[in-house]
């Protein structure tokens, strides 16, 4: 699902407020050239601009790194993180109207 959300991405580089191309319970995708290698472990901090919810920190790993996008899979999210991610997705969906 495409949502108006951002992620601070912490890996070999740190990128702040990177737009998310799409997201699901399993992971997310960033449009544009990848800046990390496949297999790289990351920490993401997800936020919805103007959202009421707290930022959601979650571990991830890069599963695809290409010239057109970078896809990551969330790594062993806890039940609490899954619940927060569902709420995050609901909030993001509401932000799109």
C-alpha cells in the first residue's frame, strides 16, 4: 500500500525522513536507487507526517537493492511491534483520505 509516510533509515548510512514507496506488515520499499547492499541490517523509525501516533522503530534487512528501488523485510517484529505496525498502517490510510 502506498502511504504518505517517512522513515529514518539507520544502516551503513543514516538517511532522515526518507519517503516510503509502499509498506505492508512484512516490509516496505523505497523508490529510487538503493543506497545499501542486499543483506544489510537496518533500523527504521517509521512516522506519518501530521500523525498522532508515536514513531515506530523496527529492525529490517535489505532484500532487494537495485537502480530503481530498495526493498526491506522487517526482521522478527515483536507482537507489540506488529500491533503498532497495524495501527501505523491504519493511521497512514486515514492520512490518504
